[in-house]
C-alpha cells in the first residue's frame, strides 16, 4: 500500500510540475526562420526583447484571456487537490474514497483540456503578421501531456480507498 501511495503522490506532483511548466514557460508558439527566432507564450512575444502580445487586453483577444485563466485555474486546482489529498489522508476513515480530491483533480484536467483546445482552435487569431507562420511549441505539447496525467490522477483518486 505504501508503494501505491508513493506512486500516486509522485504522479500527482509530476502532473503539477508539467502544469507549472506549461503555464509559465514561453514556448506555446514558435516561429523559426533563418535569422529570426520568435517565441510566444500566453503573455509575451519574445525575440531579443519581450513585448506584450498585441491587443491581449482587448475584447478581440478574449480567447487568449480564456486560455490564460483556465491554465492558471488548472494549476491552482491541481495544487489544491494535492493539499486536500494530504488532509484527507489523515482525516478520512478507513475504507472511504478520496472523492473530493478526485473531483478537484478532474476539474483541473478539464481546465487544461479547455485551455489547450481553445489555443488550438484560435491560435491564428492571437498572432499578428509574421507570427502566424509558426508552429506549436514545447509548452503547448506539455499542456496536452498534462491533460491525461491530471485526468488519470483524478481517476486514481476515485478508485483509491484508504486501507491499513
């Protein structure tokens, strides 16, 4: 049982780390051409200097704001579900399931899925001019990888019972 518990904790922490990396790292969109290397994330567009994404604060960029909000919410929910798991580990009776932890973790996975789906569908509207000819970056891939990890983690909490 201790081995299973350690595996679940490590799996949850790995999912949380991936969420932090996907949210913070600046490689959601990459434009690589000879002499030009531009990286764009959810907040900035960087080549040698970083600038805010054009019109990111306007109604035109509501999709981008939704991606920003849901990725931050997913990261917060994943951290909260870990703390709820630790609390439930010591507070719930033997034989009960970690339902609250599972619900919070599944909500985190849904937020990641929503954010990555919106970014996939609307990435051309976020980027102006030369930036439209790029490709998805590593943070985008990490976000999609963190989706099944958080979902599987939430499902593991649904199945997990507190045993001796």
